[in-house]
C-alpha cells in the first residue's frame, strides 16, 4: 500500500515552559531587587515575631507563651513573607514595563501567554522560597522564646509541618497573584503600593465591615493556610475578628489558585495583548 | 536568505494614521535603508513587522511568515529597536538570559561582547553604560543567535564617529556574508555609504523604493535626493 504524505504547515517550535520559567528565574536572580525583598521579608518577620513573643501574656498582647493559642498567635509574624512574596511577583511582570525590557522578551518569545505563564511559575517558585524562609524564622524565634522561658512546645510537630506547608503554598500562590496584578497594572510602583494597601488596609476594612467574608479574602486565606489564626492574634489580617473560622487547607488553596488563574487569564486577554510601543 | 514583505500595512492611533497603506519589499542579501523624518512611521512599521504592534490592516512577513509564527525567531532575525535593558543586570548576565531564550550556546555571550567591543565591560551593570555602549549591547543581543536578518532602528544613535564607522563595517560585512539588513534611520549621511537601496517614507506613506545608485544617478547625494522626494510627496 502506498501512503501519501500530506503536507502540513510546520508547527511553530515553542520553547518549553520549563525553560521559559528558568529564564524568568534567571532574570530574577540576576538583579538585586529580589535579594533586597527577601532580606526585608526576613527582617520584618523576625522583628514582628520577636515583638509578639515579648508581648505574649501581657494586656493587649497574644495569649501566654506557654499556651497553644499564644504560640500559634506568634507565628503571625510570618505573614510578612506572604506580603512580600506577592510584591515580588508583581515586580516579575511589571518590571518588564518599568525598564522597557518587554520588547526584548517578546522578540525572543512571541507567545505572550506563555511568557505570562512562565512568569507566574517563577513568581510562585520565588514566593514559595519567601514563605518557607519566613516561616523558618518565625518558628525558630518562637521555639527560642518558648525554650528560653522554660515552657514546653504546645503545638504538635505535624501541625507545625502543616503550617510550614501552608506558608509555602500560600506564598507561592500569592507570588502568582502578584504576577497577575503586575501584568494588569503594569506600573511597578502602583502594583507594589496596591498590594501593600490591599493586604494591610483593605482586607482589614472589608473584614471589619463584612465579618463573614474574612476567610474568603485572598491574603487572609493565605495566612490561614500558614496557621495564622483568625481573630486571636493582636497582629495580622484577622485581628479583632469574631466567630469566623478559617477556610480548610484545600478550600483555601483552591480559592487562591482560582484567584491567581482568574487574574492571569484576565491579564492574558487584556493588558498582555497591548501593543509594545 | 531572508526576504521581507510589507503589504498594505496600516496603523492608526486615534485620529493619527501612523502608517498608511505601506507596501515594500526587502530583497535577500542587501542592506536596505528605511529612511524618513522623525514621525514618518518607521518605528511603528518595524514593530508591526516584529509582532510587537498589531496592524489595523495589511501584513508584514519575513520569509512568508509573520514573526509570531516563526520557529526560533532569534536564530532568524536579530533586532535592535531600543537600547533598553534592566539597569541592574550586567551585560554578560543579560546576554546569557538571551542565549537561554534562543537556545544558543552561553559562550556566545562572550563572543558577541568581544565582537561589539564590550568585553571589558561584560561584568558591569548596564545602568552605568553610555547610550553608545547600550547600542553596542543591543547589537550584541541581535547577533547572539547568528541570525540571517538584522532589523535595526536608529542604530547609530549615541555612537561616536568611530562607532559609526564600526557599525558601517559591521553591516557591510554582514551583508557580504549573505545576510540581509533593514536599517531605519533619519541620519542619512551615516547610512549613505552603507545601504544598497532605500525605502523612503513620509507621513506613514511610501515615497519611493529604489536602489541608492538610481536615486543619486543625476549626481546628487542621498540627502539631497531625500529632501527633494519628501518635499515632492507633500506637495
């Protein structure tokens, strides 16, 4: 039997997404900003954890350090790594417009959606690093204070591991959300300020007005993944909240994933398609 | 060898028509000057050719394909559109990233840095570069994946006389090895000795496409011919 080869248009050979992600990570690590943000994350995490640990058991402070609630509340210092993971994600995408390097990026890889996906992946990887290191700092300080006061660790190893995983997942997804925000806003400064304002101010205001909505706010959901209790800490997004439970791990992860994907899809359909002039 | 085809290209920005039904071709193995005053639509045309700006009408292809459809575009086309780089990145780091994008050997970064005379500045951050050095880095980026077509937008900006001579030799050498060059500029004196043919545009429209020898056949220089033709196109 004779077969006839049907001529087809040769498919465009695409750079694999893993390589594109590696390129984005190489871009990140070849500048000083991510290192500065990581240093700021660790510094703020350490500072706020120490302050909370010192205030534990005092009037207006977290519960006593010997208690489960007190030790859990002190881990709220780790939220700074989550905030800065999102800020870092925003710089991954908005930096291309700030420094006008988008031209070179799209000349190398014309598929803008794939570039955005790689940036989101890179933002998630870098965000995860922020989350894990922040958690290790807050955990180390907490354990140090507990040991220093001669108390015993009230939280089980399994729970502490879960919170570490929560910091990793929460910060990774906030990193990807940051990439989406940076792509939509394009102005690096506006994106960074916007993320700070949302996380530090807007969620508190919205949560204050609509208590039941608190668990569904993205930053609050991310902190809940990391074990930050809603309503029991004197610092954090859930401060002052009452009678509201954090989302379960899977639901919180799904919520953040949906927000990240939704934001990235919106950016891919709108701002990312704009002319690069 | 690369062939560029621009056909009926239109781009409007609100009430302004930046490129108005523009058509021309660039033949393989030639150095073609894309000439016109500031605001003539040269940069917009090049950006449409390279898939960065979406045309309102018409088509722009390289070897019959739109840029976005090209396999391994950096191996086929080297482009310098603006001397913009991340200021905090070193020249070598920038080129290594580009090499990874192009799936080129990372050692090419040092090769092209030497080629453009920036070997000594390889580990300096680009933020401290002069405009001329950034132009050279742009050319190094364009040459990284050994393309057969160069598309350059005002590459002589910021170059000193020695740099302009170097650029001229580079482009002639590139064409002598079978490469194709489309170079946009409004600095006619700098390219007059370099280009084989000229595409002259004014107000987004084609004024003329012709070999330089034809434009200067009556003994006038390219600059005089340019001013005569663009004035005629307005009247």
